[in-house]
């Protein structure tokens, strides 16, 4: 192989010179005069004499009291203690009002109900079963119209089942054993591991940190926080406050359970087993409701049956149009293009319209 490519054959090498720097040379200006260190801001700026503004904050008129708990609080000044009164219950009383008028047993249904006389129920007689005069031929529409075709019996396509005799010895030869013979492979080479040889001499446990590090004696840092001065008070704790002095504890007792008195007295006599429903109920005779369903009688007509339907009378057969895609060059269409998937696109030719 000569290692020749199109790039090596067509490319002509040129001698290239280094690029010339376009930027100008750096010139160092050396001034021999003395530097004036007064800036423009200091030279042009003049400080104005502005008087200090007066504070409009009102003077603080609050003076702390000299006596312990001397000033009263806002709650003590504005709060007026009032007597607690129990709330009045607006729930109606559960007192049962007994009526002095005796119970008549009349209801709105008994007073307003008007009995109507029911119409006579028509009793339809039962139809007696009449067996047909003609004997049953045991033929159906399928048996009358279907005529069996004479043909040959179907043949079995499955192969003949050949049974293997269990006493025959197995040959022990397969297609895999015949086609793939075992190859003789050499055992893999074992890599020899070099024996460990310890380095000569003794190990020095000296590191760079031990050689270069110089220990320094540093004093312990003193805390900057101030010392805590605790006030020791030998006087006993009084345990008094404004709330304890102005609001003494009231003696209260728990309210007892309120029980209502029983208004209806318990019966003293023996129960007779007669309820209000049994004493006032009037039984009525039930009258069955008549059926409004029409008779299920089949309509029979003596006129002959016309083999005529709406579909057969009003159906108009239409002409089946041929799909233009089935023709290689369909008439009335012009071939335009073909896409990447091989589909062809046609354009329909529009007829020319004559101008009047």
C-alpha cells in the first residue's frame, strides 16, 4: 500500500512566513519634572459652612418611679370590674299541656274522604287449547331449502405415527455430535509471579513534616467576654405582684347537676294489651284493580303477502367509479412528483371555461 490519498495528490504545499505584529511599539514616557500630588477634586471643591439642623423630636417626659410598683398599668386604669350574672335561658319549657277536650277519633281522611262505587270487573274467559289437525312433519326451513352436495370425504393430513420400540438400543449419535467434533486445546499458560525481595537496610520513620516542623510554645487564649457579676441578695423573696394584690381569689363552688322533673306519671294499673291503633282502626274490604292491558291477540289477514319492501321499491343502483390509483396513468390527471417513500402525486385537470 502506497498510502496515497486525494488530499496528498491535489494539495500543493506553500512556504509560510511568520505573521508580522501589527500593534505599535510600546513607548515609555519619562518625565523629569516634579509630580504635583493635588487632585482635581481637592483643588476645585470648597467646603460650605452648613449649620446643624435642630431636632424636632419631642422631649421625653417619662420619669421612672422611685417606689417599687408605684405606677398603675393601663389595664388597672381602664378596666371596671363588673358582677358576673348567669345568662337567661331562651329555650322553651318542656311542660306538657294536657287538653280537657275528649278525643273523638276523627281525622282529616275520615271527614274529607268520599267513597266511590267501583265498576264491575270484566273477567276474561280462558282459552281452551286445541291441538292442530295436521301432523308435524319434523322439517325446518334449513332442512327443506338446504340440499347437501355430494363430495369426497376429507383426508387426514397428519403424518403416520410410527411408534418407537422401547427394546431397540439407542445409537448415541446425533447431528450435533457428527458435525461438531471436539478439538484438542492446549492448556492456558500460567504467568509466573516474581518473588518478593525486601529492600536492603532499615526503614527510617522520618517524614518531611517532622524534619521541617518546628514546635512553638503558644500561651492559651484569654476570653474577651466580661466577667459575670452576680448580685447576691440576702433578703427573702416577697412573692407579691400587682395581679395578686388587685385580684384576690374568689371562693367558688361547683354547680350541681340540673335534673328536670318528670311531667308524665308512670302507669300504676295492669296493661290491657289494647293499643290506640287497634281501638281506632276500621278494616276495609280490598277490591282488586282491573288490568288495562290490551288483549294479546294476533292479527290475521286474508290478503296474500306481497314480496315487496321499501328498499326494493325505492333503491336506485349507482354506478361504481374506478379508483384512479389503480391505473398507471389515470385519465383526467397529470403526474406531478414522487416523494421519498415512493408515493406518486397526480393533479386533476380542470376543464377550460369559455368566456361569454
